[in-house]
């Protein structure tokens, strides 16, 4: 199985969303939100976009939040991303980050934002970073995040773009099989549809299933595997 990011629909929608944030007019606020269930590809998509932007010379900042984060540890991680040591009091870090974001036109991606959405101080700090730079800031989290942020009116009102990650459809599953599997192997549409259904459209589970199909095909020397050829071999943990 190849290791690359496939440009399925959620990826393309996210790229558009970020492009819109970058080219928005002065009157539109620039906070974006990416949300959706676990394993749907949010982190992979943002990392991919991050690399594309870096190649284009627009190095953004990417930080992942942790369950134990505070405003202080969050800011310290952004400082590390910028390439600087943390500073105290926190106000100094905020000033430093604002200056760096302004001077280098840095956008900021905040992954696993669920961990900080319940923390008023961290969330208000993020709003401060946005208000002082007006550089795009994108929050990434699970399904619940949109509802939880909606209680923070000041931040919520600054969200102008959002993407909800959807379950992969058959076309997406086909694209994964085309781009990730060994070129010698093709998978029948009925087996791809079976994988789509049984995975619930979750990319993580789709790739696990495709890898099993690929291994079996290589082991048996078959180049085409459909539902009948697969038989009742196990593809999913909950397979009955
Ligand atoms: N577009 C893609 N192309 C190739 N592989 C992908 C793609 N999207 C997701 N994956 C794979 O699926 C797995 C799950 O994706 P990812 O970790 O990005 O999901 P997530 O939405 O961030 O989940 P969580 O909410 O648990 O953090 C990863 O191992 C990744 O390799
Ligand atoms: Mg993730």
C-alpha cells in the first residue's frame, strides 16, 4: 500500500475553504472550522495542505492540542513552531506570536481543538491572536466542536468558512484503491461498495480493508478481486 494523500472530496473541499479564507475581503472575518468524526482524514488533509503551502513558500503554523493543555502550554507550543523558546509572562508570548504572524503572514492551524474549546482563557487568546493579525486561523476538531464553539459568541461570529468531513462515497473508495494499491491489482466495484458500507465511510477503516485485499491478492497471485473472489474472509473487526 502506498503512503500518499489521496485528493478525495473532503480534501478538495478543505483546499477550497482555505483558499477562500486567504482571498477573503477585508470585511469578512478569517477563522475557519474543520470538523467531523474520528478517522475521516482531518489531520491527514491539514498536514497535506500544510506541506503544499510550505512548498509554495507560505509556511503556516500547525499545532496539535493535548488533553492537558492550558493557555500557557498552548502558547509555548506555538512559540516552538515559530522556532523560539517560550517566554513568560504569557503576554510576552502573545506579543511575540502576533509580531511573527504579522511579519511573515503566517496562518495558524489548530488540530484537536476539542481539548481547548472548554477553556475560556485559551479560546480568548486565540481570538486575540486573530484580532491582532487577521491572519487565517483554522480550528480542527470532532463533530461536537461546532456546537461547543457556538457558545463562544465572540469566536463563533468570526468563523466565516467551515468544512464538515463527510463519509467517503463509492467514488472516494475507488480513488483510494486506484491511488494506493499496487498497480497490478484492481478491486471489483461490488467489493468497493461492500467496503464503503461496512466501514461507515471512515477512511481509517477503508484503508485497513484495502490493505487486506491487497495482501490477499499478492499472496494468491490474483490481479482482480471482487466480492465473490473475496468470499467471507474477514475485512472488518466487527465482521459477522
Ligand atoms: N486523503 C487521504 N489519503 C490517504 N490516506 C488518508 C487520507 N485521509 C485519511 N487517511 C488515512 O486515514 C487515517 C485516519 O486519518 P486522520 O488521522 O487524518 O483522521 P482524523 O479525522 O484526523 O481522525 P481523529 O479525529 O481521530 O484525529 C490515517 O492513518 C491516514 O493515513
Ligand atoms: Mg486527527
